[in-house]
C-alpha cells in the first residue's frame, strides 16, 4: 500500500503566472503606444495649424499693401488721400480680427505724400511709389505688417 500523499502538478499555475505577466506587459505596451500617439497628434496640430494661419496672415498683409499701391484713383473708396488712408488702414487693422487665433498684432500706417491735403485726389504715379519709408513729396507711406 502506498502511504505517500497525492501530489498536485504545478504546471497549471506556472502557465497562469506566465499568462498574467504577458498580459501586463502587453497592456503597458498598448498604453505607451496610445500616449505617444496623443503627444504626436497634439504636436502636429500645434505646429501645422499655427504656422499655416500665420503664413496666411502675412500673405493677407502683403495683399493689402499691394492693393494700396495699385488702387484705382477713380474708385470712390480711395479717390482722395484721406479716403485712401482710412480705407487701407481699416483693411490692415481688420486682419487682427480675421487672424485673432494667431495673436496677430499689426502695425497699420498709410500716410499721404508730403504736401497733399485730405481732399486732394490720389494719382496712380504717387500710389505706385508707396513703400515703408517715411512719406516724401510725391511718395506715400504704406505699412501693414506684424508688430514685433
């Protein structure tokens, strides 16, 4: 007669332990993938969205300058120097509203040529000379740019 107590096989417990370890490692790996993906997505949105909008704001400011230089002196919106100054200053300042998500702060400065009065008519020759330098005789000043 055999008097030794029956022994249990521990093979099942060992297999269960390994399954738990593998599941924990897989869970940590999945969590790491999700966290890294979220960081990459957030960074891509910040870089892509902000720079595209800032570029668009800069292009819009350049467009205002170009339109101020090529304005038609017969157009009632800017057929006098006062109207030209007011119209394009307002157009430039409006960019702050349109691109407010970029914290755009513009410097808008449209100044008639020296010696010209409010109601003097604009001329194509004078408008074509507009640049960022101080106004002079026959040359207006046209500035629409980001404040730094």
